[in-house]
């Protein structure tokens, strides 16, 4: 696996749609790596998003 993921790969990694991924990215919930016009996602940032999204139900 490459160090940086394309949007489809990142969406699959999170088990969400690409549209949901873009919405989360647009509101600043998920970090991106920009290289000119290309946007990529670092798996470490996706793991951090997962950790922050975890909740405890009591």
C-alpha cells in the first residue's frame, strides 16, 4: 500500500462513501495532503479521525 491514499482508497479505509469523505474534509474533520491540484489522505490522519470519533455509551 502506498503511503498516501487517493479519495476512493481513503473512503474504503473508513468504510464510508467518497461523498461523506469529502464532506468531512470540507468541514475540517479529516486532514488532507495537497500537492498542487492533487489531494491525498495519510492513513495516520485517518486513524486519528477514527480515534476521535470513538464514543463511550454508558
